């Protein structure tokens, strides 16, 4: 398992490309989006990558960037036309 920490100044396009490339390179079963933690599981449902977004969820611009990233990655998953799935709980993290 590889842990990747992402600061709030991330580029949506660059990170979309990085995550999409990882998912294309490995045999991925699922992306589990749960607030600031995004987990990529392999076909055996073992954690392959763990992305930690070290961001302020109260910042609306950050929320928009995360939503854009999420939609880009989901679009990539759907374009794979295989059994790769995703679970979307991005907004599971409460706004304070």
C-alpha cells in the first residue's frame, strides 16, 4: 500500500491524470471516496493506494476542486468499461 498526501494547492488536472494513470496501470476493483480519504482497492479488495487530502473542507473553493476531481475520476472509471466500481461519500465530511 502506498500513502499519498495531497495539500490544498493541488491541481485538479494533474491529480486527475495521476489517479487515472494509476487506475489504468493496476488491476483496480474499486475507488472508495470517503471525505478526505480516497482508497483504491485492487481486485482482491486489498488497499493499493490511499490518498489523504490535507485540505480545509470548510473552504468552498477547495470543495469545488474536490468535486471536480471526483467527477473527472468517476468519468475515467466509467470509461474503463470493466467491473471497476466507486463509492462516493465525498460530502460525508461535515462542514463546520
